[in-house]
């Protein structure tokens, strides 16, 4: 259900599009980037609201209490996700959830959020979110398939050449993996933690990532930022499992090992796939900095959650929870997810890293190996919807 911090960003795709397809009417040129987000509950903005039997939902108070509407939207935090903040830095609205869209909408030409609470790299991660035989979350494989649907819908509207330019000119920032530990390997009732040693489990994750990132490459992805795992042993739901309330060093060590393996995998893919530029974003350092030195960033508490739900079943901020007096003083909102204020700090660091690496310009425009083309908007330039509960996708 909850994704821990590693997934601080989910998969962020920044793209520039040209209008190469025939028969496109009312084409409007825009310099703003298109953003696609893939991830788990750290980035979900409402996809799971459309999965009627899903247990991984946050469509109730006190979630969204500090969002612009003041109401729950499906975001697993009190306000904005890191993806929301990153979108604002690029000068675009937060992309709407994939499951809210019709494939005939002009919105398929803009940004889309594919993130789903409970998702992992492995399809078996979050298996207990299956209800009556129906999967009630979108795994990373499911999200890639959803992205392929969007790309096909774009081809139908603007032609194959223009659609290819979208993904070829994109930056993919992938942030999955936390749930594969928190809701899989570390769970005593899940098979993976019994069948595999940790070294074997990392091998399984890397083989899976290799296949998934290669699939994205085959769909046109070239520029990829993979967000490494954060210090999972320091999130409130894990701290309460220690004898002294401190971070679980062994779990943090797992995260460090995962990040090293992911970095090596990305380097191998760069060497193997022509034109690929895949990098590891250092989420571990920025989150650990917030945890160890909260006062440096204006926080007072980093060891427990604002909702005081560290030991409750599910660890989510239910309507019966007693909120902290000042939500801006807490790094963690609930037992798994960072607060709006912490998300701002994390997004600031991640964006600065992207600028420093040359992935984006300081003005928020994407930079790619080839000159990016402007975005295409059809039919008068409708912007992506930001409503909380649009009609269900057919």
C-alpha cells in the first residue's frame, strides 16, 4: 500500500513534441514540457481511486488537508506530491491520473500520471491488494503498458513521427522499488523474503528492471533518471520495529546495496543501448539529511509521523487520527509518506541535480541530445485537467 521514500519521485517524463502527423487541426505551439509520472503511492494522484476494491487509497481526510482544494484527491500526503512540485518547476499543471482519461481526449497529448499506490518493480509486490481475483493496483509493468496506450492514442492524433519525438525527447525519472522491500521482501508472510537471500533478491530486481527499462527504451525512451532508494530503515513504520526506536541499519544497508546495483545496471544499459542516457538520482542522501538534520530545513520532528500512526495497522492517516499542531514541522506525514513541506525540499534537491547534470535548463526547459521540438496541442490548446474526480475511463 504505502510506498516508502525511495520512490520519492516516481517516473517523471519531460518531453517536447512536434506536430508531424497529418490531419491535425488547430495546432498550438507551446514551449512548456510534457510530464509523465510513473510510480507508487509517493506519486499517485488518484489512479487508485478508480480501482473500486483497492485497499491502497487515500481518498479520505486527513489526506489533502493542505492541498490547494483542501480535500483528498488520492495523494498519499497532506498536500502536494514531489511530482506535483516538479511539474510546477517545469511550469505545467500536475498531470492527471491515467485512469481518469479517455483515449480520445486531447489530454493524451499532455502529461499523464501513471503512479499507483502499492506498485513495485515486481508484479508480485502488493499481491495482497488483489481482491476477488482482480488486481487493485498498477504495477510498473502495468504502468508501462498504460504508457504504451497513451503513445498509441497520440499516434492516432498527431502521427507516428510526432509521437516518437515526444518520447525520444523525454526525460524519464523512475522511482520504484520501495514497495518491493516494505511490502514484499521484509514481510514475513511474503514468499520472496523466504525463497531468496538478499543478494538473490537484488538479482531478481535488477533482472526485472533490465527488462522493464529496455521495454521503455524500445518504446522510445532515451533519457532516464532512476531515483535510488531512500533510507527505508528510517521511515516511521520501520523505526517502530527496532528496540530503541532508531533506524534499522540492516534495512538501510539493503537500500544502499540496491542503489549500487541499480547504478551498475544503468551503466550497462547505456553501453548496450544506442543513444541511451540513464542516470541514478541520489534520493538516499537528501532524505537522510532531512532525517538527521531536520532543523537545518525548518523541521522539528523526523522520527515519527504527524498523524501519530506509526504503530497502527496500515500506518495511514485515517479520519480518526489526531494531527500534529504544525504540519510544516514534521518530515513524515504518516508512517510511510513524507509531508508536503518535506516533499518541497526533496523536489528542490532533485531538480537542482537535474539542472546541474544538464538534463534541464535553469528555466525549466528540458535539454536532450537532439534539439527538442515544441509541444503540440490540438483543438484550441486544452490544458490537462486537475479535477479530483473526472469521469471513469471506459
